C-alpha cells in the first residue's frame, strides 16, 4: 500500500461540494448534518432554519480547517481476492476427491468417519 500526501491545498475560492442529511425527528424538530462532517449538526424547528444554522456552523468550522488531498494506492496483491491463494490446494489430494465425489465407493458410515 502506498500513500501519497499532496502538498497542494485547496485555495479559498475553490468550491467544496457537500451532502446535507435532513432527518425529521418529530413534527416540530428537524436535524441537519453534513454527510462528510458528521460532527457538524444542528436541530431546529424548521428545515429552512436548520439549513441556515448548519451553513453558519460550517463556515465557522472551515475558517480553522486545512483540507489536504490524500491518495492511497493498494498494491496488486491487496486488490485481488485474498482467498485465491488457496484455490486448487486439494486438486491432487485423493482423500479430498473421495470425500467430494457424488457416489463414494465406501459405505455411508465409513465415509462419515473418514471425512469428518
């Protein structure tokens, strides 16, 4: 696994796209939060008021934040199916073939003792 941390930071004029989650707690209460910043959340009586207060909280928080892009690349071995290293380990094992055959040559009782 390789991690590249960019020294590039987002300029203040660049836009940041976020997703707002609105949840109606009951008839008189709306909870609003950002999917990307779950710690920034607000509860208000109306949806409009919740969105306004949420934006105010976000701008206050962004004044103290620095956003740094991080790129993580997985090595070739980590991206594939990790169980594939076990594929075919029993292909030449006669005992395994005997246990997996549809009509075993042994009686059921003997096979049950052998394969369990």
